[in-house]
């Protein structure tokens, strides 16, 4: 999993590339958590246009970051999902709590 991040004020934009599955979930979680240690971050946008596969472990990574941000009064937005990943989000009900661009 490759992660590219940029921050502007309270907004963090992270582009993920590769497979977000049980093999990469822990590493991805740790890298995102390191970025989110900056308590000034209120809004996180995850650009998933480079994600080629996601399983339930990947979904757990996203939901965990949602939890961190919601405790700060922040928001999580996802963008660039492929059709398959969009289907996972819709079926799991994630769009009820996570914004989509």
C-alpha cells in the first residue's frame, strides 16, 4: 500500500494506492494514525482511486479513522472508488456515516 498525503490547515488529503486488505491493513492503519496524531486535523479525505482491492479489513481501517475524526468533531470523506469498492461501501452501509465525493 502506498500513501501520499498533503495537509492544508485542518484538512488532510490522503491518496491510497494498492490493495487495502488484511495483508496491508495494519501498516495502512499505523501510517494514517501517525498522520492523525496532528490534532489540528479535522477533515480527512481518502482518495481511493488507486485502490485496486479492498476487503473487510480495509473497511475496518476506514471506519476506525472515522471514529477518531468524529471524536474531534471532524469528518471523513472518500472519493475515487471503483465500482467494486463503491458496492462494498453501499452494501455495508458506510455511506450513512462517511461522506462521498
